[in-house]
């Protein structure tokens, strides 16, 4: 195994200027050339869920015992978190080839959490809960600025922490301090995944019982709960919007398998349908896919299961499913799980470019900029009517032609643009596909093996 260990900097431990650089530096800058018309066919095995592995890694801070994680994806967000955690004292061994990671947090530097915690990448907000629970104090040195999807507020996290007894002081920095956190009743005004995950990580070591109403219940939240229970936590209601957590005071060590990424499973099925090929995806967690299958069907795409292998056959009909009310158009609504996932919305929008008929997409999430990448689809030939920043009407089928596209800093939106370019006539250049490296290991290499005509051009 390759050992990742970074020496502390300076006399008093790690400097947070260096950690901020680690979290925000650009790993890679790449463009992509796509020759349209190729067919994606073959069998793939999805990687581990990025949105599972990040909170699970953060949750290891709650124990001093060794933890082994399997099916860890080799992606840039994981690498950034490894760098950060090793800088505050984690001992991490990561065998990237096998996807096995061992973490021991028996010698974390308490001062590191109290000298100015930076939030250079939003995923770092998941460290607030476990660091607060372990050390009783965290200082936030800089604020989250948001991303291409919209602003990411910290207020829900602070309000939740106050329920556990936190004292929060806001001046130039924000200081969070605890004195013996106690279980609480929490009812949030929306189902925030990261707020739920931080609350779970606070509650497992707090004294007493915590009841969380309106909790997020996405597959990655379920992974976090199951992981913590494997270490000795007592979490009930996993997979529902009401969690009851009995604080245990101390967690042990253990081993845990990160689940397959349902986003990546859907991505390969959508790519196969978009290009007219047959794709089989192994380890495709069928228990999470009934609604996703029904959503594909609305666009005229049939998904089958053979055991835990998902299959999309070649040459789908792409006939938009008619509604029972003839005066209403087909629509796809996006909201927190168990609704259709917001991260998969771009893939369905891309598929609708081939579908025969009109489809109305309604994003009920609070990402106010989540659809502002659609003008790039228009460049390719999409017929789109924007109603507002949350609703869009897609008119298909569309005749797509290759062009130059600027990709947004949104993972699945960039994947959707790749899908559209692969279905277009001629050559396209996608500028800035780097965001895909955050979530999908070896994505373009896999597409090439499956028949895609692609070329990645690294600028850095």
C-alpha cells in the first residue's frame, strides 16, 4: 500500500494557509474532443459513491480505533480530503488499485481544529460535526462562497449545532464551542444532506437521545448511518426522514464497504441509451432504482435488471410516455430523496434531446443556478424553453451538431454535455471537463473502451 503522510508545518502544527491551498488547488485542467456518432456498448462496474466516502472518511475522526474502507474511488475530492486529514494528524494508507483505505485517528492535533478551519471546498463542511464532537471547539476562518449550483448556506449547520448546546460566536471568524453536547430534538425546514450528516455525527457521541425529523435519507446518508452503526453507534430509522439516535459516548473500529454510486450507474445507462448501444452495469443496487427506472421510461427508455445487473438495450424507442390526461404534458419532478435525485436531472435533460415529444422538468430543490448551463446545450441544437430558474420545457427530438462548449463546474451537467456531444454530428470541443475528475475515476478511459471516440487534452 502507498502511505500518505504529511509532516506538520511549523512549530505549532499545520498552518491553515497550507490546508486552504490543499483544499482549493486545481488538480488538473482539461478539455475534451468528442467525435459524435460513436456507440457506447459493453459491461461496466461502477465505482464507490463519492457522496458516501467523503462523510464516512470524516466520520472516522469520531474514533481512535483503526477503520478500513473498501471500494474507495480514486477521485480528486477524496485525494483533497486525504491531504487535509493527514495534515491534522490522521494516519492514512490508501491502496488506490484495490480501493482499500485504512485510517487511524489516534493522534489528531487538537490545535489544528482551533486555529482557523478553512472551508475552501464545500465538502469540508462535513468536518464541522466530527471535529466539534471530538475536540469541543472549532474556528471557521473563511466562509463558503457557493458553487455553480448556487449558494450553500452554513446557517442550518449552526442552528443544528445550537440544538446540541453549542455556543457560536461570530466576529471576523466563527467560533463553535461545546461543553458536553447533549441529545436534542431537531426538525429542519428542508432536507439538507450535509446538515443531516453533521447532525448524525454529533448525535452518536452526545449524551442522551436525539430525534431528527425531516432528515435527508439519500443512499449516501444511509451509508453513513450504516457505517457508524458498524462501529457501535445506535441509529434507528435509516432510510427514512425520521432518525432516532442514542448517544453511545465512544465508537470502536471496523471495516465497511462503500456502496456503488447510483449516479454513475445511471450515467452509464443513459450514455448507452443516448448513443444507441447496449450497456450492462454490475452491482447496480436495484433497491434504489425503481423510481429512476420509471423516469427513464417517461423518456422512452426501458431499463431491465438481471439480478443486480442493470441493462439498457440498444436502439430504444425514445417515445415520450403519454399522460392519462391528454391535455397535460409529461413532466419529471426533482426533489430530495426518495424523489428523483437532483444530481441526475442533467442526464434526463440530455436524454430528452432524443425523445419524441415535450417534457417539462421541474427542479424543486433550492439550487437557484442549477439550470444555467442549458445555453451550452442550445449551442448543440437543443430546443429549450426556460420558464424560470427552476423549470424548463424540452422539445424533442433535436438535430444536434458539434460545436465548442464551455462546461460548468457541475459534475452531472458536464456529463450531460458529453452525452449530447456524443450524439451530435461532427466534432465538439468541451472546455473544462475537470469537474468530472471529482466524482468518476477513469471516466473517459472507460468511455473509450466502450467505443467512444474521445480525446482528453490536458492544459496543466
